[in-house]
C-alpha cells in the first residue's frame, strides 16, 4: 500500500483495466490491512486503514467499496475507541463528522442511498446498523425517512408500516404513528394474518390519549383475542391496556350510565390482569391509579404500596401517586413524609414534580414560609436542569445536505 500510494498519489487511473493483476492485488491489500489490525487488537489503526482505503479513488467495484464502508461503520459503532479524523479530511461545514458515531451514520446513510438507487444489493445489516445508530442519537425522524426509501417488496406492508410507526412515535409524532397502525390493521390487510405487534402498539398509543379511548378498546380486544391463540404471554398486557382504555372512556363520557359501566369494566379488566400476571408492575400501577381516580382510596393505597414494594421504592410516579392518595385521605403530614422519602430516593432530574407536590401540601397545612422555601428549591433545580440542557451538544443531521455535499461524497 505504501508503494502504490507513493506512485499514485491521486488514486488509481481510470485507464487501468479490471483484469490488471496489480490493481487486483492492491484491492486485496486494501481489504486485508484493516482486518489484520483488528485481529491484532489495534482498532485505531484499523480505522485509519479503512479511511486510507476510502479517501482516494482506487477503482474499487461498488460491492467492494460498500463492504469497506460498512466495515468501517461497524468498527466505529461497536469498536469502543474514538479515532479523530485527520486534519486533511476535516472540512468546514455541518456535514463534517465530529465523532465516530456521526461518521458511521454518514457512511450508513450513503450506503442506504445506494441501496435505494439499486447501485448495490439489498443488505439488511445496513438497515440494522442504521437503526441502532440513529436510535442511539435520537434521530428517529431521519430513520423514518430512510425506511420510506426502502424499495417495495423488501418488507411486507404491515411490517413496513409498523416499523415506520415505531419511528414516528419515538420522534413524538404519535398521531402519524397511529395512522400507520390503522393501515396495518385495516381492511386492506384482512386477507393476511393479523399483525399482532401493530394491534398491541396501537392499543398502547390509544391508551395514552382519552380522545382515542374507544379506538383503543377495539385494538385491545383484538389483542386479547389474538393472544389467546398465539401470543398468550401478551394476554396480561392486553387486559391491562383494555382496562386503562375503559377508564379513559369513562372520563370522557357524558352519559352517567355509560360512565358507570366503563368504570366497572375498567376495574374488572385491571383486576383480571393483576390475577393473570402476578407481580406485573405496570398492571399494579394502573390498577392503583384507576382506583384512586374512582375514589376507592383504600384499594388504591394497597395497590400502590404493593407496587412500591415490587419496585423497592425507586419510582417517582409511585411516590407521587402514593402521596396524592394519602393527601386525598386528608393525611397531609403523612403525604409530605411520603414526598420526602421520594426526594431521597430519586435523582435530581425526577424531583421537579415531587417538589411541586411538597409545596402544595405545605400550603394545604397553612405553612406558607416552608412552601416558599420549597418553591425556591424547585426553581433552583429547574435552572440547573435548563443549564445542563443548554450545555448539551445538539446533534442535527441534514440528510439531504449530506448527499449534496461534494466533499463528503468524494471522501467516502
């Protein structure tokens, strides 16, 4: 490699034929050198060797070039070493990789673009690595765009819609995710085997929004029916989500008789889930919350105490709900004690709601001075959290610009 690079500093001339023995030997050397460094345990040298192979045009056929790009991306992602770009590869612009994971994402995006243009064969591993890297950096919108570029026929329609729904939900676009799940579970797929993950995910999304509670009931009932035949270990989740959806439907109902019926159904399914799935944390919390909403305070207290025992206390929402239940019983001092336990047990990030609740409880006990001090502490925590967020490095990636940037395309 040293000899060829010194003789051909600008890369391999285009006039050299594909059957040239020297070119074939050099291409083999480009592939072998990083593999030898990896086997020797020198990952930083392996990364340098990969970059050395990709930085100049060496007349590599598309398949070989893609293999080198993929191998470099996986080494950067999973190697556990940070190898900075050399100065001659650093260019000004937002598309310059600033870390190993950014460089790996850039490589994988280019490879996915080549697959979309059918310049290289389909490789499921590339999408797997891209899914991992974009998920780790929170770039779920970009991941959805990559999935949308996959040619039809690679994934089944229901699988594709489900994958996209996961991406959009993780990006905070739950309405878009729900629309995709409706398609995966709609009449167009009635002739195919029901896509169980889509029904389960649709039920879970609907349970988070009261205006979708009735649709969530339909999703959940389908989950229970399917779970009885092929996915019995999901039966508890179906019953729990159905109970939550019935509770949400009761709170949006304007007819008293309907509301009472929905409340009864909610507790029935949640109690059934608690019996079927012994020691299920989510079921126990949902049951305690529903009992608290329906003012069954003694039952709610028992449920949340059992939930706290299973969680060994380390749950902010558990401490918060327990304090609310105790305060609903007019035991404000005990509720404040519960909040104190929660503040000692949780990290600083999770203390905001507990501090606010503590101040409210102090006001209820006619302790304005103590409440003022608590609010001061709350404001200090909020300020510290805001400073941490401002100092955190934002990672923005414009996929379109990556492919337009001639410098980056020529580099890889």
